[in-house]
C-alpha cells in the first residue's frame, strides 16, 4: 500500500485531504526481480512515512525509483521531500508523476500537491494553475477548490503589493528626477549669477581704469595759474595802447577820404 501526501497547513490553514490512493502492485512469481525489489522498497518507504520518518521514506522511495521508474515512486518521493520542507525539490517529482501516470486519481492528486508546493514557495500564479489542472481531472474535489480559492486570493494580494511597489518605485524615481532637475536649474542660476557678478566687476574695473587714465592725463597738462595785480595792470595797458593805435589809424583813414577839394 502506498501512502499519499496529507495536504496540511498552508499558512496554518487546513488543506488536509487524505488522498486515498491504494496502488495494487501484483507481481507474479515469475515477475521481474527488479519490480519485486522496487515493491519492497516502496513498502519500506510507506512504513517510514507513516511513522513520520520522512528522511528514511525518501531513501526507500529513491531506491524504488532506481529499480523501476514508476509514477507511483515519483509521487511518493515528492510527498516525502515535501514533508521535509524542500518544496523546490518536490515540484519536479509531482510534475513527473502527473505527466507519466495513467491513473486519473493519482494525476489529480499530483497536480494538487504540486499546487501546494508552489503555494509554499509563494508562487501563487503557478499554484493556481496546478489546482486548476487537478480540478479538470477531479472537478468535484472540495479540498482542491478550497485551495484554489485561497491561492487566487493570495495571488491577487501579491499582484496588488507588486503594483504598489512599482508605483512607489515610479514615484521615487520621479521625485529623484525632479530633484535632479531642480539641482541643475539651481546650478544654472548660480552660474548665471556668478557670470553677472564677474561682468559687473569687469565693468567696474574698466571704469576705474578710464578714470585713472583721465586723471593722469590731466596731471600731465601744465597747470594755469592766476595773474597777479601787476601782471593784470600791464595787460590792460597793453590792450589800451593797442586800442588807441587802432582808433588813431581809423581817424587818419577817415580824414583822407573827406579832404578831396579842387583849386579854383
């Protein structure tokens, strides 16, 4: 008898569903020795699994697989690995069992347990798909329906959180870009102010240079001094003398023009 995975505790919730898979391996006396050895290892693995010794169960299920590559051994091995919390390793075993088994019940349970493993890994979208595949085979399975409902809610929550994180990242990026733009604008304003100050300073220096040049030119010109009283008196005398000469000359010229009489 082969034991199925008991679907327990996704986040403390009861996913318990005892998969009533009882695979009957009937080997004739003339059956292959390898198949008999595989059956024996499966039986040992089942005993260890029932006792909660999942590590020993895993060892025996692997031995069974070495002897016979059967879907039942893959499925049981996946259960033992899952019970040890190694969900990533359990996934390929459930996938292999679901794809290779001819038993619809085992395939449905393999997809169910595959959904559980993905749920534990918080890959809820893959968990939802696995549960849907299980329900396509066993549409009336209530445990799988409950698990699917929980997985869909968690997937929606996860998507909302991811969207919020993306929105926050976009806001942070926009804020950072705005701060960079403001910083660049401030740098441009500072540079313009610095250029204007340098220009004003240069203009002031040029103006001061012109003023200094004019002062030097004025200093180089001879300085005019005021005449004293004696010099002014002499200047007036010279001017009076020149004026007297001009007046006398004009009188002479006038006298010559009026004295034009003839001797009778």
